[in-house]
C-alpha cells in the first residue's frame, strides 16, 4: 500500500511540474530592435500540384552574412496568390561578409483550384503561372 502512495505522489508531482512548465513558457521573442525586415531575393519558384492541391517551392537568398531568414505571408485574391518572403538585416550600414546564402521553403497554397484554370503566384519581385 505504501508503494502505491509513493508511486501516486511521484505521478502527481511530475504532472504538476509538467503543467508548470507549460504555463511558465516564455512568450515568443519579438524581432530585435536593431534589425529590420526586408524582402528576400527570390532565386527559384516552382509550383507542384497534386489533384486540386498546390505547393509552392521557393529558393530565397540571403544576400550577405548579416541576412537572416525571417517569415512569409500568403494572400489569395481570385486567381492570384501573393506570397511575401522576408529576411531581417541589421539597421544602419554595418560591415557584413559578402557571402550569398540560400534557403528553401515549401509553402502550402491550399486546395480548391479549378482544373484547366491558370493561376498566378507572385513572390516578392518574381512571378510564375500554373494550371491544375
């Protein structure tokens, strides 16, 4: 009987610690005040379709050693999908290495595309068309 109480106490203690860890999780970090968001250079676009589902494959650039991948947003208006891909760069004019890097994104464009219809995807300053 005593072992059961000890085991129950351990389970309860672990549960309380786990709950405290979830509740005490710090908020997401906000962007550093010494960095600014800028549109990423887009090196490659490809839309892959399966049935009425579309996925956008993007290769974006990091134009210097100071550039960091940030975020992307998607908006759809009719047959046009607009994707904005952002990097962050330091504010001011710091000295940065001239090393060009890249990163890949796979972005779900959703479903409900009509077969035979042409859609346009605009990503920053580049665009491509696709049909389902």
